[in-house]
């Protein structure tokens, strides 16, 4: 059976992405890591299938994606749609935020994430 999460083939890329977080990812990571957000545990740069997720909470099967300029193109939209559909097929909920949301509305971002904690883990 082929492994579908954190495949060895992308371990180096995951490590590189963790070491080189975007500024928005770094700021959000401080709020998510070590149980800082209502005791939840998060993984950063976690892979599922062929996709590497910015942040993933296994307890709630919740993925957080931060989108920069490359996502706001026709190719970016198509890629994001396919990615979201694949993750949904694995039972993973995807929340997307623009990088600017981290700078302009961090409380709103965190409140949106916390909404999912009121649902049964899953």
C-alpha cells in the first residue's frame, strides 16, 4: 500500500518549506504552535498525497492555506480547486486566507479557525 501522508519523496521539500516560511506563515505559526490556539496541535508543511499543506490539525482534519499572489491567477485557481477537492475527498476541511488577512485581520482569522473547534473532531 502506498503511503499518502508525509511521503519520503517530498521530505526534503517539506523541510525546506518549514525552514523558509513566508512572513505571513511565520506570524500565523506563532499563534498555532505548541497548543497556543485552544490547545490544538498543528503540523506545518504536512503532505497529503501530492500536496503540501501550509498548516494541518489532525484532530479536526483542518487545513489552513495562506494564499499569496501566485494563487490569484487562472492556473493558481485551477490548482487550488483541484487541491481542495482532493483534500475534501480525504475528509479534510480547507480554510483559505489571503496573506493580507494575517496582517490586517489576525483576530478574524483566528476566530474563523476556532469556529471549527466547536464541531465534533473528525
